[in-house]
């Protein structure tokens, strides 16, 4: 493949369409056979949700360890900033009743 002088080459790990557009980035979450929740396992570029789901299955569940896959456009995720840590998390430290250290949890309750 040749590129004209002055053409910007795509960054490693980015998928580019023939028209030169970058494919959207998708975040992949897998629920394992033993788990109750989906866990983030990586990211991939795909043209749409269906392709992202198929690619996630191929890349992240090769050993049949998953029972459910979620793919979410990275643009749909809103994250907190490290500098907001005190504002978001420290107020909960004065509400000790929210922590289960004061309660006896019966064995039959299970995953708590």
C-alpha cells in the first residue's frame, strides 16, 4: 500500500474504512460462567454493534468462558476524573451504616 506525501498514516490499533474514516471504538464486557456480573475485558474497533458483538465473541471468548457479551460505544461512557475523587467518594465515609460490617449475613444469602 502506498501513501501520498503528506498523508497521515493511521495510528496502530485503529481500523480505518476505505473512505479514510476511523471505525468507532467499542468497550467489551463479558460475563463468565462463574460470575454474576459483566466485567470489562477490552476494546475493539467495529463498524456497528452487530460486528462489535461478533468480533468480541471471536477475540474475548475463544475458550468458551463467557455466557453473555455486552458491547458499548466508547462515546456512550461517561467517566469521573481523578481530581473529583474527594467530592465523589469521601462523603460516603461518614455513613458507616452503609458498610455491612455491622451485620451478620447468613450463609444461604450467597453472593453478597
